[in-house]
């Protein structure tokens, strides 16, 4: 989510600096040789069969006679899509993995040199009795016809706010295994399903049908599958009393227990896109800093789950900055919790350091594969949309970014698409806020300005705030107002623009406040290290607190240095500055705000009711 980057192509790179704007320029050298495909030299597993759960360790290596660099990807699920990317495997790589479900999984090693040369080798892993894992088949074997009593159905209302609700439905198979399923029921009132996860739904009148998703088609004997949905209604919201499975009645279902008493029984229903959005980023590597059960859902309309990253061949990494097993489990739990609280869940795609993955994945050669993989992930996890965090977006990337958004919208018209963009330098606003963004605004539900970390030791810059609302000068040429004005001038509608709020600060040494300069000044810490949590616990003192009424932000000042980083000047956000940002957003008719990231603002040891002061301020400023 940051704009600091360096680019090196071949052996030539020049970095130009003008008032903090860094414009990489590069010159590439291309060898004009006949390409030879890479070769897989070994691909083995310590165990290729056994009872579930089966833990095995894969070892693999490849080579390229041309000396080209190449990427190695494991398709661990055997579904034709790359799951785990290792970069090069010129030296032996190993990967331990536990298979929990019975079947034959055709694990594949995919090697790609990026020049058209590819290699693939399949290693079958047999788990349990060895029933093959489902593969796409235009003429599948017919599903056994269920008989009444072979299934239990539990329908439970998890949350109800008198105009909308969240429900989950669980199917248990007491009969023969199924290779696909379709569940049906009739509502007795005017309930409407607005979004659903873990299945594909259609509704005609009060009749609802839900077909399995691609990843949960198989329903073994004794197995269960759970789907969930958000619905709307007026009047009464009665629980359906009869269901069908694959067209056959399954009898009276167990309606499940009454909904548990909820300490927050009236969550705000998600607003229409015409209102202000608050999109809070929630990332895997900080999951322990703000447990899911503590998340303040009523301060957001959308949660952005970070992150999946693109590989240059169009495959995806889905470890969510945790690991390949626990990452997906965590991400799916966040999606489910968001939906249970009536909020939308957005996939964060990319982020800082993932530039070249985007360039390759969105290329004409790989874009179709990339789109397929993204939509498969959205369906599997139940995401409502994708946040395309392509950093930086160069002018040369604009056609591919536009084509990517167009194809995603064409394939799934209801998919939410959001785009984070860089802040604008007041001296050169059009360098970042280009007319391109106005031209593609119709493809995105929100274009959000990453208006934090907007200051540093750059050329002739003076010390300045991380996220000033106003007050920029030629030597401190950043503020939210500058960036909003620049993107409006580029043609982005105000209602689609979001501003950025960082739940972290910047620690400076050598200066004690804004608008200062000396040759020894430096930024020594910012994101993560200088989280709001850490600032309040380790750095804040009432004596150090200052307010800049021009920039409309607070800061801490100390000649002797504060905390473990010995900060002389700390720029950060507090409830007052967030309140003024919300007031500004409403005055300008903006579409809302993004927060990077909500985990950095939580105060776990504070008294009850005071643990989330920044989220409380966001709720009041933007959603009330």
C-alpha cells in the first residue's frame, strides 16, 4: 500500500528525483536467441499414498539450458490452477503438505521461463481409498437420486435487523455419495437473496435454488456442506419448512437453535454504493494484533482481506502472508464473519512489491488465465469483490489494467472492483493523477487515494506530516486536498473517490516538527513499527502532543527523543484529525475512505469501550 519503489531492468536504471517524485526510467537489453524450454529434473514425494490425513513432502528441481530464469509453481489441488509459487527451483525445493480429504490428487509441477517455454509433470497422490478427486467433465456420471430421509437440512438465521438478515444452511448427507447437488426451498414471505457464498443461486419469486460451487460439488456419505447468504425482507421472516435436494423432497428440516442473543443486535445493513464506504484493510501477518472477534464491524462497510498475490504466468499465491494451509483457512473465516455481520468482503490483490507479477499476469498472453484464477478464488472463498492493488501503475500499464477490469466485469457483472492509487505531488499533480483514471472510473466502484506516508527525506522537501489534510507548500507538496483535487481534475467523479487514513505514524529524527530542514534529518520508522497502538503505548506523552491547525493533524515533538526509536517528531492520526477528514469527505461529496490497516489501531489493554478509538472516530465521521 505504499508508493516507495525502485525499478531495475537489465543493468541500466536511472532514478530522477523532483520534490519527492521518483520516476524510474529504464532501458532493457533483449537477447535475440532461439528459446529452449526448461526441463524438470526431479519431482518426488516422500509418500504417494496413505490414509487421510496424509502428510507428505514434495521435492523438485528444474533447469534451463539457455540459462534463462524460470518460475516453479505447484498445483497442489490437482485442479489445473497453480497454487504455490517458489520463484526459481534451479536448486532443490521442498514443500510439506497435508491432504485431509480422500481421493486421488494429481499434483502437478509447472515450470515457465516467461518466454513461451514450459514444462509440466504430474505426481498422483492417493489418499484413503483412492476415489479420484473431481475433475471437469462435460458428461459426468449421473448423481445418485436421493430418497426422503437421506438428508438433514438445518436453516439458521444468524443475524436479523428487521429489513435484512444473514442465514446459513447446512446439508448433511446420510445416503450415497453425491458428485453434485442442488438445494431448493420456497420462502413464505417476500424474502430476497441478495448475495450468497459457497454456492450459485437463482431466485424466481419466492422459489430459491442453490447449486454447488465448483469446489464443493462432492458430498460424501456422512459429509456436510454449509452455504450462507444475505437477504432482505419486509414484514415477517419465517424459516422455510421444506426443502428439496436434486429435486427430491428431504422432509422436515431441523431449523437449528434459535439465534443466539447478540450484544449488537442491530448491525447497520450495508449501504448502497451511493453512500459513503469505509473499507478497512485486514491483513494476515497482523491477525493476532486485532482478533476477528474484536473487530468493530459497525465502523466499516467493507473489509479488505489481505492478500493474494499474482504470479507473472497468471497463477495466484494464496498464503495470505501466513502460510499455504492456515492462510486460506483464516481468509475464509474473515469472509464468513464479515457476511455474518452484514458487511462485504473484498479480496486484496497484490500490494507493494508485486509489480512484475501484475505486468506478466495481465499481459495479453496470460490475462485469460489470470481472470479465470481470480474468479475461481472469488467463488471459492465467497468474496464480493477484488481490490486491484497494482503498485505502481505506470502509463505503460494502463491498457492492461483497463483490459483486466473490463474482462472481470464482463465475466461477473456484479463483482465489486476497487482501485487504490498513489497520492499526487502538488508540484506535478498530473504525473500521478492522469486522465486515464477518469477514463476507467466507470469500471471501478471506488478509486481510493493512498493518502498516507506522504512525506519523507526527498530532495528539497522539508519535514512534513504523513497525511496532512491541507496546508501543502512547494517544499511540502502533499495533502489530501491536493490529491482529491488532482483526481477530480483527471475526471474521476467525487462519489467514486475515497481518501486514505493510516492507522500508523512516521518517526523522524533530526527535526522536532513540520516545515523544518537539516542535512541530518531522517525517517527511521513508519508502518507496523509506528502503529497507533505502539505510539500510544510507547511514545505518547501529553507534554509532547502538538496540533497543526494548518495541516489539521496532530504530532508529537521532543528534542530529547521519544520511545525506543528516539523520535524527535512523530506524525500520526487521532480521533480529531479523522473527524476533520470525514467532514471534508462529506463536504466534497466523496465516496468514503480506506484504512491501512485496522489492526494497527487496536488498544487491547485499554478499558472496555476505549479499545478502538480510531475506529470509533471513523464510524462517527463517515457513517453517521
